[in-house]
């Protein structure tokens, strides 16, 4: 109890800070959860999920989490690998004989691990899927026409399409959809009862956030962006109540409510660096070396290892992070397009 009280005391002033920053960045709605030692210290909504109707954000308000979805796809692959249904280091072509990329060597050698840590050699090529009517199968077929700009495995380059392919491979080896695997193997055992896979589903719920963009310094509503086709890379919608469960699970060696979801060893691999990312200057005197695991980024934060992932899709920004050594995690969800505030 004393540790819990200490944690709560450390959050003194946070409400005022959040409200000040929301005003500064003109963020319409925000929700924040803080987890410490498996206890939820904070779960609060701020501002409006719908400005016109004056509806407030609550702990159950659903937001699109964008690329924070990638960690779910990586975990789904890890669960199947634990069960021997999938080998993270087996060439994808051995599962899909017709699989073909522009680079012949990459075609023969690329694995699901390569896809999950962004070392395919491909740049983003996002116009292949963004606002596209192509199916997952059609996009995979067209991979052979997308030229790389780096050698295979030579450099980390963020790549959404490869995550879609990884999700498609999860479907293939499990004989069910990616959505069904994530629902049955992750959402259900973790008690993530509000989370789902499409903004079409989101809008059928009673408590969801509208997407906004800043125009002339005012938050204006924009249409929801349906990205179901690229789902494994970014289509999950959730709330801080569910994602607090997700963070607690990540810090508990693959166990939730005494149920082993994934092996400790696999989760360690998911959280471990696989590729070095670009060097980013964080102030005048220091630099910060970031790396990427499987669906998570890793970098030092005040001397500790921080594991995190952001998410951005039209009208929404998300951030999920935790520090294993300190057993502390945070989830921040907002309904403003590309705001830096949650990060």
C-alpha cells in the first residue's frame, strides 16, 4: 500500500499539466492511464470526444490507436511460434510459394522476423494501401513491383505493408483471420472487451471519439479513415481501460491473471533490439540511440530501458510505453491528428 501511495503522490500536479498542454496544443480530447507494479494509479479522460455534442472523454472512450497495433501482430506471431505453428526465421516463401518481391534475394530469404523489425529494404510505399480499394491479397501480389531503396537487412525502414504480410502469414498458419487470432488469443484472455478492428465497428459503440484536425487553429472534425485492409499494421481501436491490461501483461513476463499467454523467452525477444534506428538529437548536448524490436521501439529513458510505440491515423494519435525495470507503464490516446502531445 505504501508503494501505491508513493506512486499516487508522484502524480501530483499531473491533471493541471495535462489540461495546460491540451490547451497549448489545442487537443479536443485525451485519455491517460498510468500503471505501476500491476496497479492502476490513474485512468482519466479529459476534454471532449465529440465537441459539437459536448460529450466528454471517459476511461471507456474508444480511440483509433494506429501503429500501436503492430505490437499485437508481433505477439500473435510469437504465440503461434511458441506453439510450433510458425517459425519466425523461416523464409516466407516456404509458406507462400508464390510470394515475390522486387529483389530476388529478398524474395528467397525474407522472414516474418525481418518484416516485424522493419528490415525489408523497402521504403514506406504507403500510397499502395492508403485510400486504396485493393485487398490484402492484391497488395501482396503487387509487392513484386515495389522497388527497394536499401539492401535487404541493411537498414531499418518503417514499413506498414510488411506488417500486413506478417498478419496474413498469421492467418495462413492458424487457418483463421488475423482479427480472430488477436481476438481469441489476446483480447479475450486479457479482458480487453472494448477493443476491435475497424472504425466501422467503433462508430456503432456508445462511447467513441470523433477524429479532429487543426484548421486555422481550431479543431475540426474529419471523416474516419477505414484501414481494415492494412489491419495488422494499424487498424485496432481501443481505450485506456483495455490498454492498461495490455501494459500490465507486457510487464509480467507473458502472464495475465495466472494465464500464460506467451513464453517469457518469446516476450523478451519481442522487447529486445533487432535493428538500430536513426540517431535522434534530444537536446544540444545529448543524443538518443533508439532501436526496434518486434512491434516495439526501445530506447533509454533516464538510465532505464523504455519500450514503446506510437500510433497515428487520420484524426488520432496514440502512445503506449513502459519501463520494465521500474514496472511503470503509460497509455495516452487523443483525437487530434498528428499532435506531438502524447509523445
